[in-house]
């Protein structure tokens, strides 16, 4: 009969060898738990090992949205927070949309208002679309919807007519700063000569 004082240590050694062999027999690394340190070879086998920013509430852990996340849970609150800016930009067109599309828009007190509203609106809209599109397709689709309301369509139609009548000129809106404007009205022809070119600052 085998002495139990020998059998127990032998069984423990055999079990340890079996576990070790099971982990490394395939020649690969055991995937790290996200809370374990980065692999010695720097391979980040865990995918993205957790860092201090994932575990320390003071540094934004536990549910804080990632700035590059394409998950609606992360970006939709940010879009909602920015709605006030969108409403303010649309609000600049309230008087303009209710007015006449004629040479009265060329007057010294009115034309700068028109030019300022167009520049500000399309700069903000372009910036918002660009920032959220960097997150991925979900955020890009969401921000496109956010800036495609009936009010936004009314503004696009109004500005298109203003351009066609020559009451505003493409040269008034530099492409390098207002890419959203340039993209939106790329195919719009300036058919009229309602106003001379405004300042091109």
C-alpha cells in the first residue's frame, strides 16, 4: 500500500504539471484578464488591458463615455447636449426666412446679418458632423439625422435661392473654413447679380 504522506504531494505535483501543460501545451499565451498587467512582451493579449482610467472614478471610470466611442450610449447624450447650439444657429434665420428674397437683402444693415448667419450656421453644422463622424458609422448617421430636420432643410433651400439670385456669392464663404457650405451647394449656379460681392473675411 502507498504511503499517504508520499501520495498526497505526488498528486499535488501531478495536478500542477497537468494545469501547467494545459495552459502552455498549445504554444500560445493564456489570454490575460483585462485587470491583469500587460504581457511581458507588450503584446496586450487581453485586447485592451485595463488601466488606471478604467478603475479610478476621479479619472472618469465607471460609465463615463469614451471620446472616440461609436456606441449610441456614449455619443447620444453628447448630441442632446449640443442641441442648444443647433437651435441657436437655426434661430438666426427666423427673420430671414420670413422676409423677401430680393435686393432688400443687399442693404448695408441686412446683408451682413445674412452673411453672418450663413457662415455661423454652416461652420457649426460642419464642425458637428466632422467631430461625430470620426467616431464611426453609427455616430455619423446620428449626427446627419440631427442636422437634417425640416428647419435645416428650409435653411438649405433658402440659402440655395439666395445664391441663385446672386444675393450671396460663393466667394463670400471661403471653402477652406466652410467645407459644409461648399459641399451642400456644390451644384448650385449663381444665376442672378442681385448684390455685389460682400466682404470675404
